């Protein structure tokens, strides 16, 4: 995850205050899917996670999670 943190900062893909939240979303998605960070997240994994989060979170938070996971998977 440290490499992802550095990538976000270096490429300025989000504001400095949001970097930790982007990391959190990715970590939560891995936890939800039961996968380790060295395994690939499938689109199905991501969709299930976002669906679950949309029940508990604000729309902007789900959007942020989707962005973070999309950048991570790229």
C-alpha cells in the first residue's frame, strides 16, 4: 500500500488530505472481498463492495471509494 500512497502523491491524483481515505477504501475493499493486497480484485469484488458501502455511506463517499479502487486497479 505504500507504493500506492506514493503514486497518489507523486501523480497528484487527489489532494493530500484525501490520500489516507483512498488507502482506506482500497484496504476495506480487500477486506470485504477476503483477498490479500497481492491478489487481484475483480470487477465483481469491487461491485459487491460498492453496493454494500452504498447502503451505509453517503453518495460522495461511494464515489470516492470507486475512484480510489479504480486508480489502484489501473
